């Protein structure tokens, strides 16, 4: 019995090692959204380009939709942009954009140069709607289910791997 | 003497709080501004994570500072402002974790470990005390090898 006490530090070390092995592989920047499974926040945004539809929470729901928060000044947005271009060509799921704290002309130029994958774009100059959504960095992508609830949030660019392994399966799942 | 004073002033300089609040953000009402500052010090900047929005220069921190001041000016209580932010950003937005069911282990964990340690130690010492009181020769529990080593160590201390 007294010998057992000498194993205790080893056991403790093992426990702490496991704790760190799991904890240190997590990305601390990947925060869980407080809005998961909640109805999308109330908001109304004017359109980015005059004469086009803007974006409001009443536009969400009915079917599965994706909301992507982007800006032309955001470098990772450029990285995920081709993924969304391909998505909008191959998938009929509506893709809506929230243009976050952007100079209007720059955002318009960015989209006409690279292509516009969005069916609707809300123009959030002040970033207030971003706060309503709990946005803490751009790009962020939300998946909204048929009932208009936020089911998934991805902070950071949607790379092809994330699109293929997370976004597309979830959309298929939610469409059922 | 003057050089010394300058040295002291320079050493103390970093202690005065360097904060990110811009002059144009400051509210006219000093009482409200004081509340805003106190609140901001406990609100996490989600971009830089271990800085409060009061300290951070990040864009989002500035937006949140202005938002806090707007809500206070509109007559919100301190808790109403915090609840507004928690509803959108989760408990993580507070630098000090809230006291509730899912965080009990965080708050009570260290105290719990301390209590277990104290109980363990007191059991250990009490048992030893009892054995000594019963007149049991504790050295009898040692192996021959250990007894020899103990004798040698005790001998070393003798002049």
C-alpha cells in the first residue's frame, strides 16, 4: 500500500498529459457561437448595390440557406471566394452575403472582378448587424435551417476541405 | 537628485493605465463614463481574446465600447448591457467567468483539491501519531537495508 503512493505522481502526470494533448490541439480562436440552434437575430440591411434586394432576417427560413459575412479588405475572404463561386454554380442552396464594414465602391469592385456568388447581399457598414450575429472576425459562415435557426457557424475561410466535409453534408442533412 | 527623480518617474510610467479608449468615445456624463469603463474592463475583446475591450485597439473592441456607451446612455443597467453581449457572444465575452452550474468545477475545483489534500495529510499524520503513542517502534517497519541507511545518516550528524 505505501508503495502505491510512488505511482501517484506518474498517474498525475499521465492525466495532465492527456489533458494537454487534447487541449493544445484545439484552436482557441474557434469560439462556439452563442446563437447555435437559436433563431437568426432580427436585422434589416440595405442592399450593397442600389436596385437589388437587401437582406433581412425575414429572408431566412423556408429552406436551408447559407449566410456568409465577408469584406473586400479581408484576405481570407479572397481565399474562400472561389469555393463559394463553385458552390453557387453547383448547388441550388441560396447563398446570402453580409458585406461587413466595407467601403461600398471597394466591395462592388471586388465582386465584379472576382465574381458574385450571392443571391442577396446586405450592406453592414457600421458592423452593428455583425454584432447581432456575434461576428468577431471575417469571414464567418452560418448555415440556417428551414425554420430559420442558426445550425452551424464557421469562423475563418471555408476551404474546399471544410466545404466538402462539413458544409455540404450538413446541408444535405438539414434538407431532409 | 533630478536624475534619480526622472528614473523613478520612468520606472513608474508603465504603471499608469494605458488604455485604448479614444477621446471621442468618452461620454460627457462622468458617472456614465465611469460605469462604461468599469464594464469594458470585464468584457473580452473577441479578436485578441486576453485583452479587455477597454485595452484593445481592435476594430471590434472599439465597436463594442461604443455599443456599451450607447446602451448605458439609453438607460440600460450594467447587467442588461452584459446580458445583451452574452446573448450574442456567449459567456466567453466576460473576462471573469460567471458563477453558474457549468462553471462550479472551475470555481470550486481548487478549493476542493485543497480540502482533499488537507484531509489526506491529517489522516497521514494522525495515524503516525497514534502509532507512536501506542509505543510502536516505527523503525521496526523498515527493511534491513533501510535501517542500515538510516543508522548511517544519523551517524553522519554526530560529531
